[in-house]
């Protein structure tokens, strides 16, 4: 997967999951979040809108394609919970689906 692929349908999700083996034996290598907010040279604060909020997550695994990046836009909430100390950080399986109206 050398190009960006938008995930807009269930079929797109199926393509992603089959291409990357359901994320089996993958790792989250890095996360990068941008919210569009910044302070300019005069010290004025600028606030980003929903479209400015982006989370990029880079995954790697032993199979091909080895590295994949997912980018989530319009992000309102994220939960990242590790398992426990002294456990490996590999992913055994992943679930990706569309959900509407989860947050008020």
C-alpha cells in the first residue's frame, strides 16, 4: 500500500484488514496528534476546528506490507490502554468499524 486509501465503506475496512492481516502480530510504533491550535509570533492563540484534529498511528509487523500508517481526522476522543507491565506490546487482533452518535 504505497498510497493513501480512504476508509469510507465496510468494503474499505475489509480491504485494510485483509491487506494487513487483521493487525495480527503488529506493534504501534508511534502516535502523532495535531489539533490545529497554535500561538503566533505576537502571542495570539489560534484554535483549530474539527477538521484540523488529526491522529496518525504507525504500525509495523513482520509481514508485508511491514509498515502502515492510519490517519484519523476530526478526532474527538481517543483511549489508549496498555495491558500490564511485563507483557509484550504486540497486537493479536484488531476491530475497526463505523459507529455514529457515540458522543454527545
